[in-house]
């Protein structure tokens, strides 16, 4: 496939006080071997010199703006999405980086599977040979009854832009909006799962996102969000599976209560009871294991789930 026929991809970099890292992020994107992209940089009224660094880049592929007032992470992401011209879209934030071959691999691979709404990276699993197409049902079974496909950074997802817009963009109702949009797309469209190692996200001490996810409110929000998708009319699970999935979530909540009891955080139970209706009689569930179901249980290292090599755009046998 020639460069002229390759679909345009939009890279979005949102920044807020990212001066220590934003130069690395931008330079990594501009170093991409895939040339046919635009880079939208949206600075959310940084109080440091982030904007001065951004403004210093003159590459014609860059579109940049600075909000006069801080509007918040997800409104800023949605603002950038509205400017996107690419058929595909990825977020490489102001403290992340992408490897030079990353865009080329992701864009060409997702382009070869037009029925998929997004491509997600995943680490090695011994019964899966990537890339694989995951149906909405397989995706939800993996998330509610196993390890699933979301245990990775937001920069590890390439979206089909029209699908991202069609489902309403990113929600600013959740701090974990990264997971929210992936659940929403996966409930309605097939997902493509590809190998990991194409982007690099920066972990720093005291990072706000990591601190929140492990906080009481972070646990609440994650569980509430998962309950909401089980109650959504588009949920791809059967009625029986939804009942079992809700029971799994309650077991997870009870285990969280016990952990916090041990740490002397007794107010945690009162908050759980008020929000989820769990009472003392359910604490026995702390000894239960969540129900585990592998959506790929029929596959093994000797018989992995895989597609033919002819469907891989990097294969010598690939046919456009």
C-alpha cells in the first residue's frame, strides 16, 4: 500500500503543565516513519512554559491551540477530536511517547480490519496470536470474568475516528473516562487486539491518575461504571451472564471492604452500603472467588486463536 493510498491519521496531544516532557512527546511523533498524519496539540491553559515549547515547533503537520481557561482533561480531548481530519485517531499525551514504527504498524493493521472500531495493544498471551478480532461478547466476557483487554494505557489505543464521534466522544462524567469510551465502543463494534510495545507512557511518582484509581473514590467510580454498562440496552452479555457479572462486582466490593477494615478504614463500609446497598450479611463473600470465564477457552498454545497470515497487511501474502 503506497503512502498516497494510506489513510490519514490524527495524533492528539493534550497538555497541562507538561513542560518537563512535552518536547519528548512531540519529537517522538514527528519522528514517525508513517508520514501521512496530523498532530493536534491542545494546551489546557498551562501555568508553566508548556505553551512556549509547543509554539516553538513549526512543522506544517501541527495544529495547535491554547485554551484561555482550563476546561479539564476530557472536554479538552473532545475539543481536539472535533478538529480531527484523520480516519484514525490516537492520543499521545504531553508526557507520553510513541516509537517511530508505531503509527505505521497500528494504522496499516486497523485499516486491514474495517469492521473493527478500535485497535488495542495487549501483552503476550500464550493462546492468542495477534492481531485478533474480538467480538463485543468476547470483550465483555473478558472484562467481567477475566483479565480482559483494558489493563493498558490510553496511548495504546487507535480509534476509528467516525466511530469515536458516533458514540458521543469521551465522557467527562468519569475520571476514568479512558475506560468508559473503550467499554462503549466495544459494546457495539468488534475490536482489534494487536501486540504491545508501540507506545510508551510515562509513570511518575504521585501521578494523579494512578493515585485516583487506587483511592476509595476511584474504586467506587470503576465499579459504578461497570454496573452502568451491564444495565445498558446495548450490553452484549446474556441475561444470565449479566446476573453473574453483577455478582462478581459485589464480590470485588466486599473484598475491598475487608481490606479497608483491616487497615482501620471503617468509613469505607458506610460509603459502600450507601452507594451499593451492600450490608454486613454479604461480608461472607470475601471468601468467594469471582466467577472466571475465558472467552478463548477453546484455544491453547498448541492451537492459538489467530487469523490467516494473508489478512495481515505486513505479510507478503496480503491482498488489498
